[in-house]
């Protein structure tokens, strides 16, 4: 996938070591299969889940694992009718736990892509969804 324009980056401190946060992130990614109806409507690629979470080549609806550095980084990439995108999670050890970051890059080609960007990015929905993802990973790590 070619370089994509930067959209945003979110960070959250998780009061757990990187190994626990990595397991929690894998748990979150494995549950991303709930988006199957939306994946079908948008025509996402990939459309189905396959492989073990956070392993190179594994997929969940809308994303494929493109790069992995265990306990440090996972890059998910995908596309659909209105966009090409990447979501990169990074983990960095910190004195009080692990800083979990989610960086989004995406291109929205054509008039339909511009409208979709306005709907998803411009409305603030993307920001809320990514924030919810990070909080879910933190919650999963806290309950171990």
C-alpha cells in the first residue's frame, strides 16, 4: 500500500506492562468481527476474519495485519469503496505502565470519498471510535 495521508493519532496510558497491553490489544482486534454487516455494505477488503490476531497476514473485517513487532507495533491496513486506510498501534513502556498509541492514515478518493470523510472524520465519529478502542484495550489489560 502506498503512503497515505495522516489523519490523527491518539494516545492513552495503560497501567500495565507492554506484554499485558499486547495481549489486551490482540483480544480487542479478535473481537472486531462484529463489523461484518458494515464490512459487507462498504465492500471492505478483507471482508472476513482469518488467522491468529496480530500475526502477519491475519485479517478481521476491513483490516489485514501488514506489519508486526510483538509488544511494540502492529499495522493494520484495508480498503473499501470510499477509502484506503491504515491503523497503526504502538506500545511504549512508561514509568506507570505502557503508552498505547493509535495512528490513522487514510485516503478518500473522488467525490464519494470526500463525502465519506466528512461523514466519518468531520463528524468526530472516528475520534470517538478510536478513543473507545483504546479505552477497551486499557480495560482488558486492567482486568488481567
